[in-house]
């Protein structure tokens, strides 16, 4: 049977959560033609030992931590599926949402990327979409208190167009993924999802959010291991400068910082 879907999961020192992720996917993808590709960014825990014994997956181990985007690109090169589903290792499938997204994307060729709604462990909603990262929007939001960003967050349960999606769970056709050149190699972590969405829009495809399709997100398991909560924000800076450009990066962050200081 031809593989319809390749699920690509980058991981770094998250053996337990990655295993739970894989097992949850298998539970809801029975009789569906898929493959799971794990790309291990040189984990030093028991990730290799645990995942190599798990049946039905392709396991790839990098010699060093190459970051999120590059790991995804490596997985995509090994993929046999017509569609690629990039998934964080700390995601848990709770139903057949992935099949629903696959069918919706396949039936709507003008959509480039589609993603689900993220839930916290207690099933409360978690951020899944991003508004435009513009200095004017930041000024209106933080200085004029106009709630500019709220209009970009869907209030419907139906599939709807959005500006950008979180990279924690993204479905895209392999054909389009190759066309845009894959994940941008300049990014190690953060903002690569916004960049991918930007590239998709530049090729005149739409970004869609499917709220009825849901995944539990344990939220940043690899990132938390890479940096503690006090300095994790600093890892955003290099990626923000790449995405926005240095001037716009400082302009947006200056607007936000000053608004908070002058409260």
C-alpha cells in the first residue's frame, strides 16, 4: 500500500514523551497508510535505546543537535508519504484528528499548510496560531490598547484561514514542501514556523487552522531542557533578528518593553 502520510518527529532528550507521542499516533491511525520518522538530535538520555525497540518507526540519529528545522528537513528527505506531518515530540493524539486534517488538505489544493488546535493537559486551549509580527500592530496593542491581535485568533470551530501556525503540528504536501525549499536552515529554534508560513504565503497558498482537530501539547519539552525558564527567552533573539531583520526586531521589542516599563 502506498504511503499517504509521513509523520516526522524531531526529538532531543525526551525519550518518555516521544514514546507516548508515537504510541498515541498508532492508536488512532490503524488501517491508514502512514509512516513515523523519528529524528534524534543527538540525545544523551535513553531515547535511542527506547525507540529502537518500538516497532513501525524509522529512527535517525544525528551526530549533533542540529536544531528543529534541520532535523525536520532530514526526516523529510527520508519520507515516502505524499503529505508530511511535522510534529513535536511532546504532542499527544487524542482522536483521529490527523486523518481529518489530511482529508481536508487533500480536498482543498489552495491550502498550503493546515494545523490543529493545541490543548493543555487539562484540555484547556493553548495558543496555536500567530498574528502578523508588525511594529504598528505592537504599538496599537501595547500602547493604544486596541486589542489588535485578538482579531487574528479564530472564534469559530470550522476550518479557517489564519496568518501563521505554530510549528508544533503542521501538515503540508511533500510537493509544496520541496517547492519552498523546506525549513529554513538559518534557524536553530523558534520563528522557523513563522518563516515556513511566510514562504507558503509567498507561493500564493493559504494557511489554515482546524479547531475541531485537536492534540494535547505538553509544551516545550526539548526547549525546557535546552534552557531554563529564566534565560530561555534569550534563545528567541537570534531567530527574531533573522525573521524580522535587526532593526525591526529592536523596534518591536522596544515598543513592548517601554509599554511595560511605563505602566
